[in-house]
C-alpha cells in the first residue's frame, strides 16, 4: 500500500482542487464588486491576448496533436482538436462579440411596490462560481470563459486531456487579458491536472462552486450527475423529430425534412427521425421525402410502411428510434394520427427539438402543447434551435434540463437573481 | 441472509417506488393535456373534500399523536403535528386561495419575431413530476399538492413518519377532489411506506421525476443532496442579519432590530445576528438596541464591544455567529465599517435574508450589491422575506439555492418553459 502511486497522489489532487475553488470564490466576489464596465474591457483585452499568443497556442496545440496521433485519435477528432491562425482569429472574434452584447448583470426582471410601500425588485446577479466540463474542441476554453466573465462569474474549466496543452495556453492568455483590466486572474482557471479524481472532488464542493455544466457525450454527463453534490445543468445531445401531418404543405414538408437532416448532420439539432401521417404517406409524400433524402446521400431506415413506399429503405430496429446518428442516416416511420406521433416523440425523443409541418391550427396547437421538449417548432427546420438563431448571441450550450435553463443558454442564463426590498422603516405586525 | 427482513423487503420498496413514479409521469402528461380550467375546478373540489373528511382526518391524526406521545415527541412537535377543525378549515382555505391565483401555465415570458420571420415565444409549462420531502406539519400535504396542481405538475409527497396516518388521509381527500374534476388521481400520491430506502430510490429516477424539493432540517436536506441524481432545490433555514450602519436613523434601527428578532422568533426569516457600525455603537445606539431586545425577553450574546456597552450580554463564541437559534436569543457584534459587515455576512450567513439600516445611498447600494443573499433589504425588517409579503400568493418555501429559483417560491417557480418557434417553411442556409 505504501508504494501505490494513486493513493499517494490523491491528497495532492484534493488540495489542488480545494485551493482552486477557494481562489475562484474569492475572485467571483471581487468580480461582483468591480465596476460594470471593467468586464467589457477585460473581454476586449482577452481577444487581444489571444491574437498575440497565437503562435504559442499553435505550438502547444502541436504537442496535443502529436500525442493525439500516438493515441490513435480518429481524423475527425484530430480535426476538432486542431488550431491554426484563422481558428484563433475566430476565437478572438467570438470573445469580442460576447463583449459587445448587452450586460445581463443588474437587469431588473420585475419590480413593483407593495401596499405597505416596500419597493421590491428582482435583479439579475451572477451565479458565482461555474464549473464547465467539456471535451476536445479547445475553442470552448475561450468561449465558455468569455460567457462566464460577461455574466460576472468565476469559471473553473476542465477540458479533455487530449487538448490539455492547448487549453492551458489559451486559459493563460484569457487570464492575462483579465488581469490587464484589473480584475483577478483567478476568475478563469483551468484545472491544472488531468487526474480524473479532480472532477470528483470539484463536484462535491457545495460551499465554493455553484453549478456544473458538462458538455459532451452521454457517458460523461451521466458520470457527472452521479458524482455531483453541486447542481448540474445537463446538455445531452438531441434525438430530434420532424412530424409531417396529414395537412402538411407537401413542398414545405420536403424542404424542411431535407434541411433538418442534411444541412449539417453532425450537430445536436439535426433531425434523426421523420414521422409521417398515414394520409400524407398514402398520397405519395412519403416516397418523395425518402427520394429527396436518398438523393442528398442519406441512408434511410424505415418501418414496414416506409419500406413498402420506398424500396431503398433498410429495416428500422427498436434502437433506431432512440438513436442520435449525427450522420447522414435517418429513421422514418408512419403514424396513424397526431396522438401516435406525440406518444412516439415523448417516448423515444430526448426532449431537445421537435417540429411539426402542418396547415391545421388544431394540429399545430396540440403538438406544441403536448410534446415535452425544450424547443417545439411549427413549419420550420429543427436546425433553428440555436442561441444565435434565437438572437441570444453566443451560447454556452443547449440545455436538455427543465430546471433553471431549458434550450439554448446565453449569458443571461448564467445569472441568478436577488430580491431587493427598499423601505423606510417597515416592520411586520 | 435468507431470513434478514430488510434485504427481503428491499425489492418491494424499489418496485413500489418505480410504480409510483411511472404513474406520476403518466398523470403529469394527462394533466398537461387537460383543459386549463380543470385544474382550478379540481382545487375547489379538493377544498370541499378536505372539509368533508375533517372527522376522518382528525381520527387519523389522533393515531399519529398517540404514536408521537409514545415516541416521546416534544410538546412543540406534538403541537405542530396536531390537527383540529379550525386547522383543517385553514388548510381548505389555503387551497381555495391557490385556486384563485393567476394561472402560471401558458404565460408568455418573452416573444419576438426574428429577421427571417420566425415568431419565437418562451412559454411557461409545468415541470412534470415534483417530489416534495418534508417533516412533521401535515398541512404541507395539502398546500404542496395544491401548488403543484396549480402549476400543472404531478406530485409525489413524502412526509415525516410521525404524520403518516394524517398525511395518508389528507392525500386521499386531495386525490378524491382531483378525480371529481376528471383529472387523474395519480397527480397526487403519498409514498405508501415509511421505509427510508424509498427516498433513496426515488431520488435516482432521473427518467421519471424532474425535481426534488426537500423542506426541513439541515441534515434531511444534506442527505437528499448526497443521494440525489435528480435536481434538488434546497430550502435551508436562515441565519439572517441586520446591519445598523453609522448613518442609520436610531429609532428606525431600534424598531427593525426588535421586529426582526422577536415578532416571530421561530421562523427562518427572523434575525439571528445584529451587526452595528462602531460609530453608531459609540453614540449609545448599541446599548439602546440591546436594552430593547432584553426588554422583549431576548438573550444577548455579544462580542467584547457589545459586552462593555451592555452588561447584560453573555460572551458570543465562534459558533454563535453561525447559529440559527429560532428562539429568543441573538448574537450582537460591532464592526468597523460596511466592508467588515459584508465580509461577516458572506462568511457566516446562510444566504437567506440580510438587511441594512442606513440613510446613506452609497452604503445601501454597496450592501445590496455585495451581500450574496437571496433577499437583501434596505430599511425594513428581515421578516418581509416571504411569498405572501412579496405578493406571490402561497409559497412552496424559500429557496436558498441560486439555480432555478431563489428566495420565496410561488406556483410560477414550479414551472419551466418551452421555446416555441412558428414559421412558414423556414430552413437554414
């Protein structure tokens, strides 16, 4: 036992995490006390420092890529990991865009006067300390840090170990920019170890960390939920549906189905299942949609009705209805009515984004009312489920949770509120 | 092993909980699909059924009280447990009051049109299935159920084992009322066993239960947080402060301190610590406030400065600054300036409710900005931190969390939202 290295290093990891979280909490208080404008200035300096450090970031990234190749990462993963001049310029531009947004801190959400004269306001304030856990893409380091600073929070960043060197250099550039605006460097800290035990420690620090936001694969998120004592806002990926109603406009249905699946198949708001009303299927729309999708290079897995309408479809299994392909593949099924479509979506969907195509008000209203998802659309592509498309500016992600924030999360969703009551001596009787 | 009763019953408890949660989820979907008005009608029927069942509720309560006496519960606990005619009438009146409130479901929180013509709305919808875990007072059974039905949620109720018979009969009356309005009885279910293992099972059912709200002592809440995989909204109790600034109006400060401590000492928004600026203390205000409190029957535990100003004060220990007495006892300390007051509150407070008494705008603004609590007051008693006083109607409790809901929680805080986008064929390019 005395020689076991894991046991020997464990207290150090715990101490490192304690120290990190304490400094994050202290920094969040300084940030809260600082002048409002200083956070905007800090973000502009962060963008400058990213551009300035581009060569060093690319050099750090080269060591990550070399390790990644040795570890046998796929070409797609290596691509996501790669940074070059234009990608770093994009990271800086994203930080400048976040700096230019309206400041959510201090917004009065509600305000009124009570009969006893108390003036009550519900005012947006920073949450405090945010822990972001993410994988691969190193640009998340600057994006997430910028959104947290925008909303007045300290952030602890825990990226994937495959991007550790890149993330370390990016986080340093971010902290340098923040320090130039006289805000504490500790507002942005990267966990300085890739030891897995670190996450477990951080997720239990209820007195110093206010929320964890895991972004990545389902197994990562489940592991976070199981270990956490602090609140978690989950960003599960999407099994999105398009339901083509009996009363759909045929051309509109064809365009929406193709766009929702093929415009960018690898993202969470791409459609993974099409459900079509039997009447629409029988008038030939099912065959036309399948042909459109096949022409766009998409593999189709259909139920029996789909296969008899379109011979190019393979047989869908039970697993296909739950699958998030993130690829040019789609499940297609025929339903008898809207009730069956809603039941299917609430059973197999992931509560992310689901759309109906219809001309009938009753069908649209029932679908909107009864589908239990973060984003429910009428007559448009599922691909609009996005902070930018909603006009929120940059987004921290798309929450599949129901508590605190649901759907695309912008900087305002990284705030909480305070009740402020102002009186002139009121007491309760 | 074969004879161990705990191990033998365990699978039954797990099955009971699975079944309970599945029925709650199914009921929540029926409730969501039902007409809006039916929830109001249901609550009116619930109130009728409570009055009608009063004798049976009182009889069930008598068995709880007999068991409680055998178990040696304190007189205060037995009082909290006791139901009689007037108390049941109050429960029914509270349900009617909740029925009369504005319906939060369907409220449009935000709505706007994007440049591409998409009409976007953020609409309040029920959360789904809510688990409420509480202690002793049986009136929470009908109050919590009514707030959940008002907001369109199914509720699973887990009361204290000392009130199990009372809660069972009350929950039946509530379900009877709901069924009369043609809504599913399973919208309101009491966990049908007092087995401790049941809570552990329910707290892990992420696919069927959306949130847990524990109300009670600190140890109950910590145990819930440690076991839960579902999100938890915590209702810790309050260590509330009144800070008397150098620029306070003396008469106002005296009235607020006495009211905040003594108007109802056993509740979470009663003050537990008074901090006073050295200048205010030195002009004699400290001695007058201590004398006022002592005259109201309050025991004073002071720091050295307080003890030299008021000889009736005992010495405060480190524990006193963190204590939530819920009694006629208070900690009193002198601080050198507002910075020291804020640092003390953020260190020892419980982020519940803290007030400043001052005439200076700068002091009020700095206190509001820097104290990290759910409710921050200027020139009024901490006792106003209450859903009724804020005009929210009945409250499910006072959240000491920062996520989802902070401070007094009304029916609207038991909702989430859905993003609804309506288009006429928009696709992404």
